[in-house]
């Protein structure tokens, strides 16, 4: 019988979570579907489990959640909700290029790249192509992280969901780059090419793909966070500091590292 170490089990679980972690999520089903599934589970419990267990288990879980919420509400700042929050108002700045001679036309700004997918199948993430799409995007972001210094990749958000689409919520990723040249290298990378070829060959007939790219020149962008955990570009900016913001009396030269902010961007 083969021996399994804790490390190998954790690695196996991490790989499984990476492959299937975004495939099924609670927002993939409507509230009515979840209620129906809960009712079906309760019927199954009543039929196959002791009556006392099937009766008290959901009540015990509900009581646990209520007590935990009440304790957290007693002192919210010490609850788990605040464990990752950076208190106060803060912002971040990108460092100046280390080698000005290698600067490109857009290297002094920030490139925001939105990449999204929509599963146009009645089964949603249970339909054909869902697992393949998840693997393709995971490979692309992994390759971007491995080449971050060469491509100017700064980071990305976690998987975001657009709930404004009532039929099928698209998944979206917001990524940040130092310049358009690096984003072009990302599009020419192995992982992106494989995904592009798979899509163009009609192997994913029920998948919709979109992307948007924006370039903000130096002085035409800012990040301000107040009582927020590190998020978005603020999660990856290399220089951060806390400041006091006084409306109508902002030291823009200090906040933009000497660059005059663009009032028309």
C-alpha cells in the first residue's frame, strides 16, 4: 500500500482546487435552486438518518452562525472580517523605471487589462468547455507571474463575477501592467496562444470571450483606499504610505511623485 505524506496530500488538494476551484461557486445557481437543493437534502436526511439527528443538525448549525455573528458584532474591529483590513486611508505609487534608457512610450503610466469569459450554455459551469476554460486562464495567469519582470506584469484581481447579467454571469479578471509592450508579450506567450488556438478552432462553441485594455499616462491615475484590505493595484504597488486627505487642499505634487495630475483623463 503506497504511503502518502501530508505534503503530497496538500499538493494534490492544491492542484485539485486550482483546476476546479472556479468551476462551481455559490453564485452559479439562483436562490431558488439552492433552496430546492436544501429541501432535497433535508428530505434525504429525514429518510436515511435518525430523526433526531436530521432535526437538530440544521438547528445547531443555524444557532452556531447566529452566535458567531453576535460575538463578531459585539466588537467588529476584532472580528475575522477586519483581520486583513489596512486601517486608515492609504494609497500606493509605482516606482520610477530602473533604467530610463529602456523606457517605452507607455512605461511611465499604467495599463489596465480586463479579460472575461461567459459560458453560453444552459448548464453554465456544468456544461462542456467549463473545465477547459478554467485551465486555460489558470495557465495564462501562471505564465504572466513567471514572466512578471520581463513583461511588466504587476498583478491581477481574483475572479470577479458580473451579476448585472441575469441570464449567465460572466467571470472577469482585472490585471495591471507597466506598459502596452509587456501586455503584447503576454498575448504572444505560449499559454495565451494555446487558448487562442483552442477558441479559434471552435473547440469551445459555448464560450464567449472579451477583453478591454486601457492606458493611463503618468499623472492620470491614482489609488486611494480607506479601511480596505489590499486590493487591485493597491495589492501589488511597491511603494505605499498613509496620508491625510483634506478635500480642497491636496498636495498633488506629493501624491503623484512630482507628476502633474491630468484633470481631463
